[in-house]
């Protein structure tokens, strides 16, 4: 599996894990506070060979480097990057579109650490995304699909430190992402359909709609919390839609889904609040009310499922009436 998710800067505005750089206890505090913010990057995911496990790993590819307060940082700021050398051979660094050569490259086991020394001063931040534009370029040793599946991928980490002295606040000096592992899973969707006759421009027209939606958790792992079921309905003519009841393996439940949410262009969705165990069958009974007439002909309804990167088969995630 190769699922690449490009993440917008806003989605990365808070580091996954704050990285505090170490400084000697006796070091004098500088008059500036280095800050990395506005992270952008991507998340890559893959399965093991028998598709029973998956891993996803995030990599930051860009950020803004500035100082907080009123004082800029002089030249000499050190950027440090560490990564799993079984996956990545090296990381390139560009600052304001100018490549910076690595000052040191230090492998240790499966982790390699590179340092880069900046020749320009680091400006004072004007807003959350201002500062020097810093781009990281992870150079993978092979295509992501061709890389082996490892259960112990080393974290991908970037951080900054002053040329000398101590940074007064190291909590905003970096970002780190550990690999996320889980059991692979598969959700399969089916539905039954109802028919309601409505008037469209004087013509009696059949409007179809889902009466029940069934979600089967096919394993080997559980469908995680946060999975969404979407109900595609006509934009025009539907006056009410609701989930009348939910059962799991025949037992009525009320806590599996959050509140029904409308979609921008017609339809609704619900989101699971907890896992759906492997082997379980979830049935939703649905109610749709139509107006007596509509100005446009109803389209084809649908029920679809979206989950996370650990789903082994997405071809069974969407159904519509024949």
C-alpha cells in the first residue's frame, strides 16, 4: 500500500512532540528565543507482507524559523535532523531556497543525525508563520513501496539550537514524530434501499434512499474510532433524515456513533466513537422524509465508509442501488 497524505501547514501548526534541545546547565541564556513553527509535510503508510499490520510515519518537509521577542539570532544557528537510516539515506536542507550543506553526519545503529550551520541571522517573528523558510528533503533509499516493513522505525526529528549559550525556551525548538503501528482491518458496507415518489416539474419521479446501512468489520484488527459512514442523498427534496436505531451483532446500542452531521452538498455522515471489533456487524436503520415536490431530479443515493491508513481493502467501502 502506498498512501501519501500531504498535510497543510495549518494542520501541523502544533508539533506532534515538542523537542527540547539540551544545553549545559551553566550556559548563559541568550537574549533571543529560537522558534520553529508552521510545520508542513506528509504521512506515509504501508502494510507488512501478509497485511496483518500497518505503520504510518510522518515527515516534516517545511517550517518557519524565527525568534520570539525583540532580538534576532546571529548567524550560526544549528539545525539538527535525525532519522531512520534503513529508510532514509540523507536529508537535504534549504533555507530561503539556498541549499545548506551538512556540517556533520553521525550514524548510530539505525539512527543517523545530521547537523547544519546557518550562515544568516534568524529574524524576529512578525506572526506565527513568519521567519526564514526552511525546507527538509528526506532522501529515501528506495521507493516507499519497495522498502521493508520495520516494527522499530526510529523517530524523525528536527530541532534548532543557538550557536552558543542557552535558549530560554526549548519547548518550541523542534518537532518529532514516532512511527504509529496498528493491526490492519477491513470494513465492508452494504445497504437496502427504499423508494418515495415525488413530483419534479409535474412528473411523478421515484426518489431512492437508504433504509438500512450495514457495516461488517472483517478484521484482522478492529475498525478504529473515527471511521465515518456517509449517506449520499439528493440535495433537493429531502426535508429530514435520521438514524432511527443502531445494533451491533443484534444488540441495540446508542454510543457507537456521534451526532448525525450534514454534508455541504447534500447528505449526512456519522462517526464512530469507539472501535468496531473484528467480526462484528453493525446495522443502522435510517429514516428519510421527502417534500411532495422538488425542482431537480434526484440523483443516485449512496452509503460509503472512510477510515484510516490501516484498511486493507477499500473497494467494498461504497454502495449504491443497482
